[in-house]
C-alpha cells in the first residue's frame, strides 16, 4: 500500500528541517539568490572526501586543489541563472563510503566526472560582469579568507570558459575596445604598440594549464 500524502509531507518536513540544520540554505533579502552557508558547506564536502584532514595537517606541504567554476543557462524564455560551486580535482580525494582513491592510477573515477561538482550559490539573473561583482563578491572574499585561515594548504583554481573569466576579472575582450584586452597580464590597448606574434603568449598557456589561482 502507498503511504498517505500527509505521511509523505511530514517526512519531507522532517528531512528539510534536518538538512537545514546540517547545511543551511540562505536567501538574500531583495535578491533572487540562494546559497549554502559557505564555511559549513565547504568543510562538509572536504571532510566527506577526506581532504579536510589533509588541509588541517600542519605538515602538509602540497596544497589541496579545489576547482571553483561558474556556468549559466536559461530557466525559461525570459529568465536565466548563474550557478557557482566546487569541483573536486585533487588526487588525494577519497570515496565518501569506501574511502578508496577517486582519481589517479589507483582511483576508479574519472577526473572530469560531473558527479564531483557541487553547487554552492545560484543567482536567477542574466550572466553579466556586474553579476559577479554584486552577487558573487562575498563568495570570492570567503575563498580568500578561507585559504588564509587554512595556512594556504588549499588552492582554489578557476577552470571556467573564457567568457566567464572575462566577466569575473573585468578584463579581456576585443583589442582597441577594451582597456585590458588580455586577462592574463597588464598590457593595455595604449601600451600594445606592436603586433603580437602568432605563437601564444606564455601567460595564456599557463592560464590554460592551471587556470586562475586566488592569491
């Protein structure tokens, strides 16, 4: 026999209450944004995958790498969203249940698997440069403070697409139109007096390999 609707609703309320106590979801007044409490959510995920122990160990010399990425899309014809979150990429990550390695030769999961992506904040808005300054500025600040809190034993990388990087950094775009046409260096339209060689700039190559690192 199927349970009554009231029984299902009561179970749902109990589950929601438990999750809200474990990983609170916060809504910003006057804005169409929602996010998990940054510090609590971050430590919860790192602990489940065996990385928080490595980060908290003062003898750790190689920082734990955690990717931070953003992506947007359409919710409906006139409504879009931008979601930011974490992606686990460190080879020391362990399966939450089996405690086996996730990545590397001894691991059993692919590094690019979407299973290891965890959204932390969503904004129902158009993907623009102003959005990152207004809606996600507090998240960027948290990442900087958290890294210092952990003694720089964690490193945040930003492997999103170029359009997102332009909007996040406020740099990049068409030369002679944007002041800073390159998001990897301080060359401006005024100082770029000579044509660039066909070979890629070493800064661009470095950014494509290890993307951005919060300093």
